[in-house]
């Protein structure tokens, strides 16, 4: 059998190079996603959440009209709703972008 670099078959060298390029592309895509931001709102826009691809909340805005001391539960529900939707959308964004760089057949739940 013909040997390639380091005693590996030539096909293995090619696979190693492809795997390294894929790892670099994945790291680059992940870094870009970490910087992307999504703005999500709840309650017709009275609560807004800005989240990154790393799922870090960057900003939380509450319209003063949503602050009713007699109905704190409504505000709490709006906050939970907005944050959960922001996390869901961030997950979806990361999954969509990572699927573009992952080879077909690779597990998609890695990110």
C-alpha cells in the first residue's frame, strides 16, 4: 500500500485536511454567531429582549405602561415569554447557520 504523509494513506491525508478546514469554518461561524443579536418582543412590544447567538441577554426594555403595581404577574409573564422566545430564536439561528457548515449526516445537536 502506498503511504502518504506520516505513513498514512493519501486518502487519509485528504480527509484530515478537509476535517481541519471544516473545524476552522465551524469556529469562524460560531464566532460570527456569538456576535449576532436578535431583538424579540412580547405583549405587543411592551417588553423587548436583545439576545446574542451565545444566548446572552444584552438588553431588556420594559415600556412603563407595562408596569402595573397591581398586576406584577402580567409583567413577569411577559418577561418570561420574551426571554423564552429570544432563546428559542437564538437556538434556531445557530442551528440554521451551523447546518450550512456541517457535512450532511453529521449530528446537528452539537451546537
